[in-house]
């Protein structure tokens, strides 16, 4: 996928990109699946802006989430011009409290941070809600249809073949009160992951 902005091409990735780092849709063993950002969603209603970053999937429904303490996830939000400046570099890290995984989120709108256990809602003093956990992967795709389409030149997608059906991904979901982030201009949102090596 390529997006154009500021006169230059920007390259983006989705599930299993780049294959040399994350494997493929049929083999992820031994690859860095925890650092593979699968999806970034951004939407709003009258009260809140919702941001959701998904990674570490798709996985079988009986597997735990990917809470790797050596990966830093960043959701970058720009709400003023120039649109490439980051006003809110929201940083997400995981850790452990004994055997229990936890999350820390820093640089949230309003200058707040929060930390606590995964799989429950955490609320900041200014009303931002954060939840990390395992969710049904919302992505729908037919990779066999893509391969067949490329090989034959004919569209060969089948809406009954969903590679992500009944599989989970790990997500961090943020609900941000709109008045903390809305400046009357479009929001630009993008994400990154970085493996932190000791």
C-alpha cells in the first residue's frame, strides 16, 4: 500500500509485512510476530476519539495475548499543521507484575500516563480509557484468492474464505474524550513498533 503526502510516497504495511521479519500467512514460527503491527483503527463519535492498534496475530483463540516487554509501540497523532508533526507520540509498553502481564501508556493527551493490568479497562484522571487484551481479529481477507488472482489475471476472491475467521489478535484500544484531542482540523494517525534490545 502506498499513500502520498507532501510530494513523496510513504510506504505502509499490514498483516505479515515485511515477510522476512514476520513470516507469512501460513508460517509465523520463529518470526517477530509481537512487533508486527497488523492494524491501526481510528474513528470517533460525538464524545470520543477511538484509536486501536492490533498486533501479534492472527492467533488461535486458546492462546494468550502477545505482551512483549521488549517492544515499544507508538501511536502518533497530529492534530495541527504541519500534519507530519507529532503532537501526541503515545507510547505503549508491556511488563510483568510477577506472573501477570501489565501495560504502561505514556504521552496521552493532557500529559497523563497510566499503567495497570491487561484485560481490564484503565481510566486516567482526565477520562481516557485504555484496554489491552485479546480480541477477535476484525480483518477479513482471502490470501488464496489473492494468489489465484495474481497467477491467472482473473479476480478469484471468495467471500467464504476468510484467513482471519475465528482467530484473535492482541489489541490496545484507547478512548479519548474528544475535547482533549479535537482542534477542528483533521487528525493524522500512524503507528510504529520498535524492538528494544538490551
